[in-house]
């Protein structure tokens, strides 16, 4: 696990109801950083991809300030994240981040 973390490869991956969360090596800052990757396979329209991305960022923003996670996090959402209730989305992300 230490070797993968030092080389920047993901060392932990968790599935949640609306996608996958990958954790990468600890960053040098004291704050967690998050990224969201939405492919054309998930939603062919850029409007849909950007809406999914904004919803995930908004849900993660509050969670990262509440919980101190010293890792780089990348979320790969599914198309279900577009139509899900925001409270369900936030709850699923919280479950994936707190395990």
C-alpha cells in the first residue's frame, strides 16, 4: 500500500450507489482535494456532464470541510447521479468517504 501511495496510483477504491470513489496518496497540504471525472459514456451531452459534476462538487464541498481526509479523492459518478435527490447523493458520498 505504501508503494502505490508513493507512486501516485490509487490505493483504495470504494463503490457507492452513484459511482466510484478512488483515494490517492496523501497530499502535502493539510486539506483534502477532490476531483470529479464524468465521461461521455456517462452522459453524451456536455450540459448533463457538467450538471453531474456540479452536483458532486457541491455535495463533496461540505463533506470535506466536516471530515479531515488527508488524501486526494477522485469521484467517477454514474448517470444516476443526475436524477438522484441531492440528499441521497450526499448521504451516499458520506458513506463512501467515511468507510
